[in-house]
């Protein structure tokens, strides 16, 4: 159960402050996430909007929807003089401008209007699909790489449903070919298409999208939106294509190897522990750190397979704790509030894992040295990672560290590359 404890019970290599803090109830605010200016009431309530994760798994993931067999352009939007096509239905208004004065960090343009949900999304230019799958903030995205007179430009399309991804990684697409449908997934306050163009590839710098504004900087096909009358922004300013790969780099600078998590398959599995392992590794944790977190979750939920852990109350307790991490009291309330906004639902394994990561990024660790998530990444051994997560995130009564470490070592022996209590 998530609460406070007063002393450590196992000698470890890292010394933490000994706290004599009575059980503390805290409502955490969404400091790690931007809340749009369109929802000031949400800011006042301190609500926590969950992101749809798998930052490090998106490069190799592929679309799950019906493949597009269109051979000829189908876009109803105008094609700019340089060959760029409007990425959705012609005349769709701009709901949030590119780097608007009130959103200088908005690196793309949002297109939205009445009836936009489910409308076609078109490839803005001939190219090759480099990403098609889940992505932080976007829910799901597609990225297409274009060779424009020897210069690489990537177009980015965000907030679709996974079932609507029509092109897999590696597919060759034509200008105006339908690649998906407009959705409302991820960090979004209403159905819309978020569209970007990036110079030099998906990690390159953003530019004012030619497919929407044209070479002259005006909107195409017909200046449908007056900036003074734009709708409320539909995507927080800190979500962009550049964010999707920047946090996937470890100390060596190489991307963390990860098996993308199939959440639907995980929810049906009798033993979910390998899915949890792959998910946490995909968030950039080392094997030792992953084992330490999982050791805590196994002890908290009472089930090392996590078969029913997402819908279980505290075993033998007063029903205070709930779910994978046994969230309790105010933290459980925040969990349920986030689940009410999430189409996956409260008991979905990936929802609860997403929530755990984002909550730990929003909470300060007990030594005041930063947020809890960054702290877990500093731990070098299984024992240290287990104790750190217990002391900072779970905060139970003393006496259970040994059991948590035992679970952690079992996961390392089962899924680690070599087993044992190794350094990173």
C-alpha cells in the first residue's frame, strides 16, 4: 500500500534520510504535463491527464488498422505550388496556429472543426513511412519522410486511433493517399489533426507547415481560419515530434532496445509480468531498475504474475489500496479521475503503468533532489532500486523490503540478460 514508513530494514549501499513522518495524504498536481489554456478549471482542480506512452517503442511499431490500398491521390485539399497537399478535408479550420503568440512552443498546426472526428488524413507528399504506432502525447502517430530536392523533410500526423493506422513502417505513400482518420487520442481536448513538418527528419527542426500555409505563408486551400477567431488550442504546447525520440537515449547515446508492448494482448494474458518488464524497459529503465520496480508492484498487489493486479484491493487490508501499485486515498482518487478520461479504462494494464510513470514524474522524491522517476534511473543495483522505489513511491510501513527484493531478483533471473545483482 502506498503510504509512509519510518525506517529502513535492510542495510544498503545508499543512505537515505530517516523520516519520522506520519502517514501523509497528498493530491499531486499535473506539474509534469501541460494543461491547455482552454481549460483553466482543470488547472484549478489540479487534474492529472495521463499520456499514452511507449516513447522508446514507437520507431519499430506498425499500424494495426486496415492497410491502405489506394494507388492514386485521394486528397480533397489543394496541392501547393511546390507539391504539398493539405493533410485532411479541404476547408478544415485551424484550431491552433503554428507557434501562435499564445502558444510559442506549439511546433505544428492543429486542424479541427465540426464533424472532423473520423475524417480522412492524407499524406502531404510522396514519401516513406518511418513511424506508425504509439507515441507520447499523440496517442498514435504516423511520420512520413520525404526527399524534397535532396532535402529530407518529415511530415508528422498525430492523435489518431490505433485501429485507424492504415500504413505500416516502410510503406511507400503517394501525395494525397489516405493514411489514417482524424482522432482524439493522447494529450488532446477534442478531435483534431496535429500536423508538423520537420527539416532534416523527425528529430530535425520544425518549420511552418507548407502543406497548410503554402509557400506564401497563407493557409491553403482557402484561409479557413482567422487567427483572431481561432478555436481553443487542442494540444498542449510541449508535445511535438521531437519529444518522441529525445528521451529514449541512455548514457551511451544509443536508443534503448525494447519490445513494443501489445496492451490488448497483455490484458488477456495469464502472466503479465513479461509485458510489465518490456514496458518498463521501454521507458528507459535498466534491467536492475526494472526488476526493482516490479519487485515492489508484485509485493503491493500480491501477485507476481500481475494476472489480476490491476483490479485488486489490498489483500487482508481495509480496502484502502487498489490496483497495480495499491494506490490509496487521495492518490487512488486521482487514479480514478484519470481513468474516467481515458478510453482504456481503470483496469487496463498499460493505463496503470502509464499512470505510474507520469505520477512519479510529477512527485518530488523525499531527499528533495528531483522527481521520483529521475531518481529511480540513478540506482545501480537491484537492491538499491527496490529500496528507492519502496521508500519514495510506495512509502509503506516498515518491514517488507526483503520480500520486495526477493521478487525483484526473481524477475531479474527470469527476464534479465544474465541474472543476478549486477551493476548498470
